[in-house]
């Protein structure tokens, strides 16, 4: 994309990160996130939802919680999706720990 002179935007990065998260390629997601920031793209609530979802599905709950907290620090409003999802994950974590 960059080689063809096309600058990726937040939407493009979000789509790529979503695909990588679904393929459990979190290391690649981190590289893409770094590139996104380097290219000056804004992380939005959709970006955070994708990242939080990917982390939770890999059971990296502490990292997901930190990312959720980061949204407040960056004045990105929580939406119903990420708030409810993280709540459900913590309920699931409690049941995992009881087993």
C-alpha cells in the first residue's frame, strides 16, 4: 500500500488489525499498531475495541484491562461494546479460576 503511494488511514489499519487479531497474531498486531502511530493515524474507540477483543480472546486480561484504562487517559469515550465485553470477560475469568 505504502509502496503504491497510498497512505493507510485509521479505517484501513483497524481492518488489518481486526484480521490479525482473529488469526491470533498479536505480535503482528503490535507491529501494525506501532506503524499506525508512527504514520500519525488516530486510535479511536473502534481501534481499542479490536485490540481489547483480541487480547481477551487470547486470555491476556490484564493487558486488556490496561488498554481499557488507557482509553480514559486519552479521552476516548468507552462505548457499550467494550464496557460490556470486558465485564463479560471478567465474569468468565472468575469461572475459569474456580475450575
